C-alpha cells in the first residue's frame, strides 16, 4: 500500500502518472510532429511554380544514382515510390518533375521548424530532419491548457512560416504520439488517448509500431503475433522465451522521456546546430547525397 502522500504510478497499460512533485497527478502530454513529404515539400515551398505538380527529389542519373529520394503528394498519388529508379517513376507519371537534392536547404528548414517548437517547450527531441517529439507536460498550462489548440497552432505556424505541412500525433507517450502522426497524413492532428488507443492502435499491423522492422515482424509472426493488440496482450513468458531478454512488466507503458537535445541555445542564437540523422530513410538519403557529392568532386577534378 502506498505511503501517505506518495503518488502511486498505475501498473495498468493506459497512461503513466507523473511522479515528480510539480507533475503529480498529471498525465504526460507528448507531441510527435512529422513534416509531410519533407524534401519535396521544401522544394515546392522554395519554388512556387512547382506547387501542385508531381515532383520528386532524385539522385543524379549521370552519376548512377538515379533513384527517387523523396516524392510530393502529387507524385505519390501517381504511384511513385521512394527508392525506385527515376525511369520507373517517369513511366508511372509522365510529366514528372525531377529536382536534385539540396541538403543544406533541408537542414535550414529543419532548424526553422524546431525554432517554432522551442517556443512551446524546451523538451524537443529531433528524430531525423523532419520529425521531432515535444514534451509539453510542463509548458501546456502556460499555453492555455488545451493540447488540441496548441497542436493546431504549431501546425498552422509551420504552414504559414515555412510553407510546409505537418502531421501531429498527441498522446501520453512517445510511441503512441509517433503512431498518431503516422495515422493520418498529410496535414492532420491525431489523438491517441487512454479512451481510444484500443480501437485505433490494436488492429494495426505490428510493422506500424516504432522500431519494428522486417526481422522483428517476421519473428513476431512466427509466434502468431501480427497485430499490435496481439503483441500487447502476449504473455510475458512468451516474449521472454522468444526474445531471450528480461521482460519487465512495470515497463509495459512507454515511459521513455523526450530528451533535451542541447541544441536550443544554438538555434536561438541563429547558429547552425548539428542535426541528428536517425531514421532509415535519412540514412538512405544521406548515403545517396554523399555518393553524389563524392563523384561530383571527382568529375570536377578530372575536368580541371
């Protein structure tokens, strides 16, 4: 039994109560903001004549990197996929506009978006150039206490100031906030709450859960687990045997914190901060960009 005055953390899945004195009795408020079709959207924001047309950011075909690095909503509607060859994309979408990648511009837009986020909370954790978690648990009361209004305000400012759209997921933990931002795109706000998480999350494939890749999905499938709800309801013993790891039931709810990145000071002073490249998509794009740069420099050297 909890001692007098002690804040008891519920053991049931469905929301963790903040145990610190200043947050006692308050459920966490976590946003995940994902800039839609980021690289292509930046190009369209920079060049108004490209807005509304099917567009991809593509590697240099003459340097053997002729693949789709990013696509606009219009190109996606035509069936264009990230990672496919540009000739395949053009076959699907006649009139497709292909522009070369401009990594420095994408970094600048990423920094501008985070400058906006930092005006709402100092707890901002970037996840690649186009995504970030925001912990508004402490700052939300100072912003009026309405997460829906705050999410809409952030979304509106990104659109007005950067010319891009974001999808925002709102929940009490990082995993569900990320799920929410992926749930509806583009330009949407989705709440995953203790009242709706079972109907919104449980029926989704486990592959839609953060960090569940192809190998983990296959392993879960071999255990008869294909949906998130099946994973959530799996017995601790099954998970312990299948993954040969210690299963700790007190962590069935995601309690991971939004980590202070330490970049807020640099961004506020107008300096360029080091950006994290953490998602698989970022890695693929970064590798292609670096290869393009290296081969371009080699070609320039030969010409000289």
